[in-house]
């Protein structure tokens, strides 16, 4: 409660920027792949390890660093989240070149000091906080992805209504109309699965399956929409002065970030079996 009172008002007002340092060279969101460790010492902890793909680390005031602090298990036991100032001695940042052009960094921790006051959620009990944060971040990213898909569709609809071939707009051809219809179907499917996930989270209801469904669908659907947009634009779609290339790159980045579709499908399957067993 004290941490929330001290930090959240500043975050809301834009006076404090936070970012999560979670993924590591293995680039997986399963806890057993995380190796960064916080060793106990007399005056607190010393953090050692490397985090990858940390968004906006170069401007963040504090980093939420996920570390091993004890014997770990597949369900996340033994992990602790530390709130560490970016200016703390022993933190090194290396900018990464990304497909989307966003600002991500590799963050190296070498004997970085943290106190017990910097712990979020309790020592060894930080993984539920990580899971909750990932669910919310994933749902929000799905909505962002819908915006990318919507803009790619709008640009394509506009282009095909004006591009003349054989004396008429190419948008009047049946094959092009079918492709646009497929794009719209993907956009609307992504929109409503994403809205459902965000709605449940906003009401404080369980939404793990709905978030997984939204991410699995939008990851693949955004790829289909981006590819179709490039296909229907032809050569101009590859022009770097034309904005479509940005949405194509964004689609690929969003597909990979916060778990690819197969990763989320893996969590959906067992829930279907549970529903079946519960109904018999």
C-alpha cells in the first residue's frame, strides 16, 4: 500500500516512468528460463544477470526487475520483483535495433544493490505479480494491434478505390473485394476478442483464457492483414516513404512480443478439456 501511494500518482501524472525487466537471452516467458539472481547479503540484495528487450529502459526512472531469490519451481515460486532505480550503480544499458524501430535495451546488472524496501509482492512471491502484469500488458497490446490492423485496412481500401486498372478501380474486382473482406473479418475478430479480454480485466474478473485467445488470434490475424495490405498495394507498399511499411513491421513485432500464438494456444487447450470434464 505504501509503495502504491508513493508511486502510482506520479505514474498517472507522467512524472515517473516504470518498465519491466523480465525476458532474458532465452526469450521465453516461462519462469524456469529466467537466470537473473538476487543474492542476499547483510544490507539487502545484490542483483546479477542480463535482461533483454526491456522497453524504454533508456528513459525509465525505475525498473521492475524479476529475479531468482531462492529455490524456483515451474509455477514461479522463488522469484522476487525488485523496484530499482535506473541510475543505480552497476546497471548497464545497450540499445537494441528492432524491426519496429521502438526503443528497447539489453540491461546488464552487475552487483546492483537493492534493499528490502525495493521488494514488490514479497520475497519469493513475485511471480503472481508478473503474471498479472503480463495479462494486462498483453490485453492492451492486443488492442494496439487492432489499431494497426484497422489502419492497414483503411489504407488498402483507400488505395484500391483509387488505383485504376483496365479502366476501373481495382477495388471493383471480385478477387480484391474478397481479399478486403478477409482483412475486415480478421480485424473484427481481433477487435472483439481483445475487447472481451480488456472488459473482463477492467471488472476484476478472471481473464487468463480470454487474454490468451485474444493474443493468439491477433498475432496471426495481424500478419494476414499486413501481408494482404502489401499484396494489394503492389510495389508502392515497399516504398519507405509510404506508411504501410511501418504497419507491416509493427505487425511482425507485435506477433513476437508477449508470446507468439502457439505459446498462448498451449494455455487455452487444457481449459477446453476442463470445461468438458466439468460438464459431464
